[in-house]
C-alpha cells in the first residue's frame, strides 16, 4: 500500500520530540514499520532498562488485546515504562497500531497526550483506508481493462473461425496467456473436446492428464458448481481426498479455479485453471476474468447450437422444395442429392475450404430449383423439345436465382446456380460465359450434373454405364466442361 510514509514519519518525529516520548507504528508482529526511533528526544523501551532488550512480546500482547476487544487504546506498564497502543484500522480490521512509550520518571506535560495520539491514530487509519480503496479501485480498473481487452481480442478473431474445436482452442490459448496458471484444461465431453495447455511444462512435475486425478478433481468441482451461486469456484488440494490420488500425486499442493461452460439448457463442460505448489496464487481479478471466458465459451456454444438448428431447418425446407420439383418428374428423383454428393467429392479433391464447401453444398442441392416453373409435360416429354419448350429449360437457372435471392444465407450460392449451364467454350446459357469467367462452383456442378444425368434413366433416353459416362466426359472436356475438373473427377472415381 502506497501511503505517505515520509509525511507520517515526519509527523511522528515532531510529536516525539515535542512530548519526549517514543512513537512508532508497528505491524501485528511487533515490527516497527516507521516512527521516531532515531530522531526524537524521547526515551525508548530498550534505553529505559539496565539490560537492553526489545519489547516485541509486549507489542504482540497489545495488538491481540486491541484486535479482540476493539477498544480505542490498550496499555501495559512494566519496568517503570508505560506502553500504549492505539489501533489502526483498514476495512474494519485492526491492521497495526500506533505505539507510544515513556518512562514514569519523565516529567509529564500538563495535559495528557492520549487524546492527541488517538486522534493521530484515527487520521492514519483514515489515510490507510483511503489508500486501500484507491489501490483496490486501481486494481479493479486494471483487471476490467484486461478483461475487456481480452474479450475484444478473442471476439475479433472468432469471426474467422467456424468450428467449435478451433474456437475453444483460441479462447484457451488467450486465457492461458492472460492468467498464466500452471495448467489450463477445457473439458467438453459431449463434443469430444479435451484441451490441456501448460504455461511452462517444466514447472509441472507430473502428468496432470491422469484419469484418476482428473476424475477426483472433476467430481469435486462438479459437486461444488452444482451448489454454487456464484462462479468461478475456488478449491485447494486439501478438499480433494488426497488419499485417492496416485502415490506421486499425494501431498502436492493444488489450487484450482473452475467455471461452468453452459449450453442452451445444460452444462456442456468446465474450464479449469490449476496452480501447483503455490499458495493463493489466483487474484480477485482472475476470478472475474475466468468467469468472462467461461461465459464467452457458453455463448459460443449456444450460438453454434442455434446456428446448427437454423441450418438444419433451412436444409429440411430446401430438401422439401427439391423433392417437390423432383415429384414432377419421377425420372429425376434423387438427382439433386446425387449431384451434391459428387460435387462435394470433387471439392474435397480440389482442397476447398469449409466455407467454400458449404457454398457448394447449397448450390449443388438447389441448382435445379428453377425447374419449379417448368411445366411437367416439358420435363416428362420423351421426344425432342420444341424451341418454345426448350426456352422453359433455358430459363430455369434465372428462375432459381430469383426464387432464392431473398434468402440472405444463400447469397454466396446464387451466382453458381445462375451459371451451372454455361459451357467452357462459351456456348452455354444464360450468359455465354467462357472458361474461368464461369464461377468454379458452377463448373464443378456442371461435371457432377452431366455425369448423374448420363448414368440415370430419363424420359427421352436410357441410362448409360459408368465407363461410357466417363468416356463422354473426356470427349466433351475443353468444350462443354472444364478439363481440369473432369480430370480430378475421373481420378477420384
């Protein structure tokens, strides 16, 4: 605590000289923190007796009396010496005392110094309390800034991460850097996530990932979390049934802080911070930070659940739409799902990112959605289509684009759906795009679409074999289809 020690020292020195007594401020153990020992004209305890000695035992007795009785002063008289203690308070606790010593032989002033010394003690207590509160506020502001900065940094990076596993790893790494516990564990059993990070592996004298040890820790933490009204919970090794630990783990000092990671309705897991061989290493600010990190993981998981539910719902709606279209033509039943399966296989071979694969999945599933506006008699016609009938077919990519345009989540797939009937040589529709002008997702769908169309029976022709279909793909690559994508598909199958 950064109180004005120099000013208090000067004050005590002046008072000591004025009153001809020794005045000190002592801690609960009787040690002198600062006072008038070397500057006053007053006599001190060790100078007032024939044999020099200290009075630490008397100091301890005085402090104990002040702390238990909470009286305004306490006195001891011994060896012709008067020792008086005045309590110094901080946060309503006695944290020290103002001591005065004088010889009974010294001529006393006409007025008693007790009231003055008591007032000085009260003023010093006020100064200690004010500084204590200032220090606490400074620490709290520092911790809050650190907490907000950490949450901001994590949030900024989470926007580029899709998987829960990667997000948990990111949060765990930032948490370990911020709190510097010896070991950090994130356990989400239902998601098969068990992340362990060491601040410094050399400082951990054993393997913390011991099934028995973690089971005991988890049992105790889970029980305490269930009954706790506030988080995180804070426990020490003496609460962990050490006798159940493996031999090398017994009598090891552990300090553990843990907070729950919650899903929408249940507790998904726990984040643990563990210190080894330290006493009370965690600070108050760490508790708040740990809780914020657990809440961030909880929010992440809840949002992922909501997103997955929304995505599943959207997929079900889309499948229903696709089935509605395919119901108009029994020959094309299952076509969209098969095209999607083939397209995703090609994307895997081309090293697509998860985001690109997601866009391709929607586009391939919905590439024929515009056929909902094509009359059934056109779709089922066995012979050659007239110019007017073929115009319905040519319009279906644009119709699909228009139908799906209001769905914001599908914006990335719209261009691919619009151009999946473009040809590599520029003779396709609706825009006559050529080569790399055609979106790569459209080129992938075109290969998958052509293969499935050839290997499925249609109203206007029978299906052909896999070998014949592959030969046809090889024949038209470079004209109708992207030659590179055809080669990737052929190699894969």
